[in-house]
C-alpha cells in the first residue's frame, strides 16, 4: 500500500509569499526594525495586511523568516567531503549575518523574542528545528564516507557553527575575513572527525 | 635596570566599585533592563550618581560589566590539560549565560550596542579584548605541553566557544545539559589539538 504523499513544494500563493519576504527585508534594511510595519510591508508587496497575518504571527516572525532563513532555503551543501560541506554551510551563514538587513533586524528581533516565550518557542519549532533536521543529511553522508562516527551530537555541532558566526560577525561586529568559513570549517571538522 | 611596574590590583575604591556592580546585576534581574536606572543603582549601592558616571559611560557599559564579565574576573583555568582547561572555561560561560540577570539584560544590551557603534567599540576594547588577551596563557600552556601547535587562531577559537554558549543557552534558550561544557570542550579541543 502506498501512503499518499504529503503535499510538497511552494504554496499556491508563492509569488505573494516571496514578495512579502522581499518587502520585509528591504524595509528593515531601509528603515530599521522598529520603523517597519506590517502595513508598509503589505503595501510594498502589493497585498492586503490580512494576507500577511494569514501566514505570520506578526512582524518578528515575518522579519526572522525574511532575514535569517537564507541558509535553510539554500540546498544542503553536497561537495563530496565534510570540510567542503562545512565550508559551504559557513559561507552561507557568514553572508546571512553580514547582510545589512541582518544588522538592522537583530537587536529588535532579539528584544521581541526575549519578551515573548511563545514567539521564541514558535521560532524554534517553525524554523530552527526544521533547519537543523534538513542539515542532518550532511552529517549522514559524512558518516557513510567514514569521516565522522555515528552518534555525533549534530544539534550541538550546528549550534556551535551558527553561534560562532553569530557572535563573531553579528554581535562582536567583526568584519568577516575571507578565510573565516574555511578556518572554522577546519576547526570544527577536525573536532568531529572519526579517528 | 628595572622598569617600574604598572600599578596592578583593584582600584582604591574597590568596595564601592563592587557594590555598584552587585546593585546593577540585582536590579536588572528584579526589574528588567529597561526599568533599571543609574539613579536606582547608585541608591542601592549607597553612592552618588557621579561615582557611577566617573567609572562607566552609562547603563549599558555598567550592566555589561556587572552581568557578563564573571568569566574574565575568574582566574584563568589551569587544570594541567587543554580539555580540562576548556571544560572549566565553558562551565563558567554556561553559568554566566544561564543566570537570571543575563537573560534579563541581554535583549536591552544588544539593542543599545546596535544603536551605538561607539559603545560597541568601547565594549570590544575595554572588555572583550582584555578578556581574550588574559586567556592567551591558557593556550600558551597547551602549546608548551605540545597539545596544540603555535599559530592557533586563538581569537577565533574563543569566539567559537563563547558563540556556541551564547547561541545555545542565551539565544535559543536551551536549558543547558550538565554535559554541555564537556561535550563542547571535547569537540573544540579535538578540533585544535596538534597531530
């Protein structure tokens, strides 16, 4: 018996969806987080506010998706080696956290997250958990190649990669060196490889 | 010829200094960052506002020192091995980021840092850079023991340790497992050890 497949792919109104995300990222970069409103995002995207609220719980969730999910939207790197895959993943994260919209959005987003445990839980379940689940295959391939042992704490490895970039680029505000992704991939890759 | 030693140790008014830091951490944990004022901190510490402003540029710098410099105030770990030293360092960081004052202070502090490049630069030069410089000896001892190679990117390693804890505990809001410090010390320790 074949189980019916769950519907996949972009939702039916994917063009509106993408227009809303683009408008949100643009407005945050132009005006800052505080001055960006759902009304302004809807107007720029050419949709009604209802359309925005049908998909997102509010500004924080919308801006989070618009600015900080580029890495998860990209295909999982598959370069043929663990250091290559980690470098590609880290390059995406560096790009994400170096973008003007990211710097503009981060403080306001963090304040909204801190003020609402519900929102924080929603971001964890809607975005962070699926993003991590999607990246598991990167480590499964490394296990198959014998590069890492099964039983690797993948969740902690991913938090380490994201945290290092978040702290170094997003928070400490260092201009990322062109070698950052490679250096960090080497450090973490050596840390988790099988012996 | 003996060069005169630079004055070291706690400043002359170290009791007032410590009372101000304690009052700031307490008030942030009790009232939140936004509702904490320099006047309230001074009153609880039993000093005048002038005494506070003589040492700190404002609330953000004071609260940062009060809440996020426990690790740098502690002696540099010296357990005899790199994994032991990294575990001890990470345990301090976990404790720092799990404290109620840290959760209460983080969003407001980040917002203030983001709004002021001068403040961000000051925190980098007054706190982060000296803290990193102090930890260099931990890695120098590991080099002497042959555990790591000279030329290790110490700055990036420290950002990785702090970023992983910051992201996992401070931001994603995970309740830290008792094994977190050990697991991360093993991961990063293996990543940087000499072969």
